[in-house]
């Protein structure tokens, strides 16, 4: 409870229980998110340790003034699957708090775009999703063949996925989906079947992203899996490209999109902007590189105002070669600042982890510290931090900056202006 807030002025005190809003029983934090935005709030509460004696409070929201209600952290719906590629099972010691939580929560899918499998929901929860119009949701399908999907999830409810997708679509819920591709399990014919099977439900199913399985060096005692070779990745990229062209002719939209990580691994050119149809799955690593390329291409030396000695760009091993090809373009657009790139080895997760988004703060420090000098700046991947500014190894930005001894930015803002909303680039 915030002192001096509207809730405090209304007589609400710390420890009171919020029972209902506008006569509707509050079930969880999602109801709070959906219902506390009204201009006039009719709240029913009970005092701490007092049951069966509710009291009502009406609050007229005031612009710019905090409501002042805070609540305990929500209980998260946990995953009941046993995926052989589960990231949580591959964590090293010393990682960020709560990273080891196996979440599979439809509420976070609606609010934040987290992918869920639909295997742990009760019937009343499907009904609630439809009733409250929790759309869109993000679904990890992996395969529509029940046998193949069971290999991916190791759950007795794996085979329900298409029935549940039908139920949600019939209820007006839009879906984004993904296929986490695993060599020899759900690629090849199984992937083609899944892509075209899901496309039959467009536009209710709005997109499919194809992303490579993520493995770390901490898999002792886990099933024997491997990552894709460069040649295999090339076949996946070309296949998804081919499916997308066919679906574009049929649906008017690409519908299926290949993750940047696959394109980089295959050594293929980054698709043009129109390939992504509005960048619906950027947070899933689909189109992030194209957005950066657009930003570089749209920048002009005349727009660059800063005058810094040197800027160090730290990235991961997989993206390093691709970014190196763009350094000259970046340098042309940043007069007065010498731009250098450093490739960090991921010692936190170990090989085969090479993506920039999984770098720990210590990986970045180990790589950049020997090079930086007073007056320099360091740019790091924004995806390496969570929304609270904490790295995977539980360091914060201020900690890293203190150890590095120079300013650190988790954005391109010190070098490049924002990309215009409309910027035409070539097709893939």
C-alpha cells in the first residue's frame, strides 16, 4: 500500500484482501490487470484476519495519481511436461533467481507473449480464456502428429493440441504458434505437415515460427540431443522459405517464418522487411536482425551528434561474423567514434550455446574489460537482460558498469537513431 495514494485515502490498509471488483469475484492477478483500469472502481474488501464481513469502497480514478494497491507475487502455473530439450534442466549454478521455474501459464502468454503447450489447463480455464477474450495466445505446437508431439513433450495430453486449438479458435481466440525444431524428431515431413496443417486455420492462427532447439553444455543425465549442422540448417531455411512462398500465394501472408538463429547458422542472407508481415514474432527471435539492419541502413552521418573516443560492441559467437560485415556501414554513420566489435564466448552455459541473448554479465566483462579505456562506451545485447535489468547470471547493469569502469548501454541508441516506421528494403 502506497502512503498518500488513492487507495490509502479511501481507507484501505496493508493486509486487506480484495474480494471483488464491480461485484465480480477476483480470482487472480489477471482479473486485477483487466478490471482495475476502469475510471470508477467499486471494490469489495475484507480486513486482515477478518472473514465474512466485507466492506465496499468506491474510488474515482484521478489522472496522474497512483491507485496505490500492490499485491504479492502471483502463483505461477507450472509445466507438467518432460521435454527432452527443457531449458530449465540445462541450467548451470549461479543463474538468476526464478530462472528455474517451469512455467506454462496461459495468463503470462496473454500478458507477455510467453509460449505455452496447453497440456496443463483445466476445462474451466479454456472457458475463461474465451470468456475474457484472452487473445492472442502463443502456443508451442512443435508437431500436429500426436505421436511426434508426445516425443517432444513427454506428456499424455500432447495429442489434444488440435482439439484444443479448435476450441480456442471457435471461441474467437487468435493464436501465434511455434515449432522448436529437433534434429530427427519433428523436422522433415513432420514439420511440413505441421506448417500446412496449421495454415488451414489462418487467419485464426496468425503465424508459425520455426526456431532451432536450444541446448547448453549442462546436459549430464539428459537425453542425447544435438544441434543442427550448417548444411542441415540450410535445408530447413530453404524448406521454410519454399513453404512460405506457397502460403503467400494462397493466403496473402507468409504465415511461416524462420528464426534469425537458423538463418545465421545456415549462412543465408537476412530476409527483407516485407518477408516478416509486420514482425509478429520478433520477441521469439524472428526478424530482430532485419530490424537492426534497417536501423543501420536508415542512419545518416548527419544525424550523429555524439563525439566519443571509442565504442565496443559485444555480441555472441553466432552473430559475430554477420555483424562484422556491417561494421564498415556502422562506422560510416558514426563519425567521431571508432567502432570495434568483440565476440564473447559463453562460459556461463557452455557450448553449443553461442547466441548473444544468453550471454552472462561475467562473459561480457571477461571479453571487454581488457580492451576498454576511459572515454569508451560498451554496447551489449538488450536480450541478455530481463525486464528488471538483470542478467542470466544474476548480475545487474550497475554491477557490470562498476566492474567495467565505463558506461554500458543495452541498446544502439548511442550510435544509431531510431529507424523510421516506413523503410523499404529488398525482399528475400
